[in-house]
């Protein structure tokens, strides 16, 4: 009896374990970025959404599809370009599953199929282009390759989001030729820039010299004009000064008679005799001078008195016009002093001290004082 109870207990435990194992076998956990396909006894039943799911175990197959963007590396391969330049090219393809049923049922391995299609398509695109176009038009190559892959993989439920060329590496001989070509092109550009710089420098130097000569000529012209204007004004002022001096001298000499003139002439002869010259040239008639000297010493002669000098109206008009009035202020004061002295004279033969200056604060003095 005890053996029967022990056997029943063991059977119950085994049955419970089997039920637990069978239940656990049917549990399916679908991640948020996955989509599961349920296939039971070879028949597609539908999709399983993310979360905890239970299916009938042992007769149900579950295919989990990753819906995230996947990166596929296209292996490096050597491609002959249109201008027969061997070049190594590789790329990267970004794909994402948009239809889980097609990706599982239309192709055995969409990853391998996509990489193989990218290799063959890239070889065809590179073969139709020259090496320079490949180096300069990578964006165009990426766009063409993406369009081809996207069109072909659409039937597999795969979306090609982006294609990028990783590296374009010409073989050694081609790379050396490109290096020499680049160096020659740089030398050519440097020579052009150097020649253009020398040209611009020569033009600027010539322009600077021309401007300098123009400015120098203009400065010389202005200098000559100003110098001529200064000389002209100087000659005008000098001539006016001489004319004013002659007018003042003429006015002062009106008060002198012949005796005074004779004394001045004798004084001039005395000064001429003091010189070292052996010849003396008299600028006047000597006999007239002797005659006047004899009369001065005592010989009687007719005395001529000039009374007209008192009737002369002395004013500033005798000085004439001058460009600068300040330059003739001293001469004006001098003439006024002569006028005051002449009016106070009783005898015209009295000599007048023309060199005397009178201070503004002192009144003029007469010979009587």
C-alpha cells in the first residue's frame, strides 16, 4: 500500500514537471524592436507583437525579425575605371526591414543578398566613370548606388536608407602618377600667381612713379608761381618804397636854397676826396659849383627866395598806394613831422634835421626853442 502511494506521488510530480516544461517551452518573449512570425505545422499564422506571448510548443516555429537600421560593410574590391585605372573601392550600406514577411519568405538571407548586390552594382558604376570623376563625384556615386539597391531590395521587404563610399584608393602606379600631376599643377599655379604678382607689382610701381612725378611737377609749378608772386610783390613794394622816398626827399628839399645845396655839394666833394681812387668823376658842372662857392664866401648876387613851398598842401597822398598800409606808417609819421617843422620855420635857409624822430608823447620843437 505504501508502495502504491509512493508511485502515485512520483507520477504526480513528474506530470507536474512535464506540464511546467511544456508550458515553458511555449513561452515567447518579443523585444520592442523586433517583430515575430508564427509558423505552425508549416503554415504561417501571423505576427507576434512585442511582449510576452505563448504558443503551442513543439509544433510552432517563431522567426524574430530585427526592425532596427542595420549597417552592412561592403568588402574592399579592385575595380577597373573607364580610363583603365585600377582602383580599390569599399562602401557601407544602411538598411532597415520594412516588411518582415518578405524579408523572411522572399529571400533566404537578405543581409548577404544586399551586400552581394551592392558589390556588383558598385563595380558597374565605377567602371562607367573615369578616375577623376570618381574622386570628385562621390555624392553622385552614393546616390546612384542607393537608388539601385533600394529598387532591387524592395521585393525583399528591405529599405536602403543610405550608402556611403568609404575609400577610393588607386593602385601604387596610378597614385604616383596622380602625385606628379598634382605637383605639376601646383607648380603651374604657383608660376601663374608669381607672374601675376610681379605684373601687379610693376604696374603699381609705375603708377606710383607717375603719381610721384605728377605731384612733384605740380609742387614745382606751385612753388614757381608762389616765388614769382613773392618777387612781384617784393619789386612792387621796393619800387613804391623808392618812389615814396623820392617824394619825401623832394618835399624836404623844397625848403633848401642854393647856399644849402652848395654846402651839401662841397661836403660830397670832401667825402669823395677821402677815397683811395686816383680819378674822380664829378656828376655835375664844376664851374657852377665854384661860382656858387664864391657867392657863398661873400660875393653879392641876386637872392632868390622860393616862397611856393609854403603853399604845398602836405597829406598822405604823396606816399601813394601800397598793398600793405602797415608798411608806410613810419613814413607817414615822418612826413607829418617834416610838415610841422616847415610850418614853424621863419627862414627858408634854416637847415632842417630830417633824421630827428619825435616821440608820440612829446610836441614838436621849433628852432626858437
